[in-house]
């Protein structure tokens, strides 16, 4: 018996759902979440490639990213959760 034989004998997703009494349906929300997830992964990949091919040297770029991260971190830590929720969005 080979691995291919074992894999062909495994039940499919539809078989498992039917055995559990569930239906394999596509919903708008499920499809929307999938699309948003793929879009988010693409954005992260694009941001990573942008950093990789940035015209600045690596050390300078890492220093700027660290400064921006620290600035955002200070901003969120100085605002309490009660202050940031009551503040109107601009």
C-alpha cells in the first residue's frame, strides 16, 4: 500500500460535512472574508517587497521604521482606552 492509495481512500470535505449532518454552502460573508484575507495577505507581501527594494540603505530604513513604531506606541500608551474612544475621528 502506497501513500497515494491511502490519500485516495480518505474522505473528502463534503463527505465529512455530510456525515456530520452539515451542508457545504458558499455564503456571501464567507466569500467576503476570504477575499479580504487574500487582499490583506497581498498587502503584507507588497509591503515586504517594498521594504526589500527600497532605495534607502537597510540600516537607515530600519531606524526610520523603529522611530515610527515607537512614535505610534507612545501615542497609544499616552492615550488611555477611555480617552481614545471618546475622541472624535478626524
